[in-house]
């Protein structure tokens, strides 16, 4: 498994305007992720590449799995993330600062793919959308059992305390 997404454009150059499908499996760096102790695995990029002379249109989707720990209950989490992808790669020089370029017959889409994954990450990694988290009082996992701690009363009391000067 490579750690880069590099499209060989030779065939595209011969077939201007025709979409050609490519699939890449790669293993990216973990430091891309905004969460501690998380790992990004098995990136699969399914891309349709069209040579529009001189620019190259790349679209498709990226699927990857993220494993780490739930933000609320600290349980192990493994989530599959699917990201739509659509970028234009300019020949040699980008039209703007954020644009991507290709040189010669090789189009390196690694950075574009990684950027897209990072942008699409949910802000919190959760084991499930309605994870109840840990009890603030006794620390038990509220998804597994109800500890019966009276946390509502405590919160109301804390709120009252904050009102006083
Ligand atoms: Zn959780
Ligand atoms: Zn409790």
C-alpha cells in the first residue's frame, strides 16, 4: 500500500475530455487528525479523472476509517467516513493560492485528498450520536447503566451559585 495518491495521466492525455476511473488505496499520516490517540486507516479514493486540456478535473469519493476514543465516554470508536471529492488541478501554476497543480504526466492528489478528509471530519469523535457520556459525579458510563447520581440537582445548584456576586 502506497502512502500517496498519484494519477498517471498518460492515458488521459490521449483521450481528451473522456473520464477515466482510478482507484487508490493508501495509508496516510495520523497527524492529519484533529483528535488525540486517533488513527486514520484504509483510505480508498475512487476518482474519475478527465483531461480538459490543460486542466484536469478530478471527482469521485474518498472512503476511510477512523479509530480512536469517544469524546464523551472514552470508549473505543471505529467510524467509516465517506467524503465526496471534486477538484480541478491546474497545469504547473494554480489560478489561486488554494488551487492544486500537476506537473508533467503525474498528478499527485495526495494533499488534496488529505485536505478533503480533514475538512470533512466531524468536530467530535463519538461512539454514537446520542452517547450519554460519563456521569460527572461517579464516572460510570451512562450508556451501560444508570448510576442514580443526582446530577440535575447539582447543576441547578451550581447555576444558582454563579448568579451570586
Ligand atoms: Zn461514547
Ligand atoms: Zn453517577
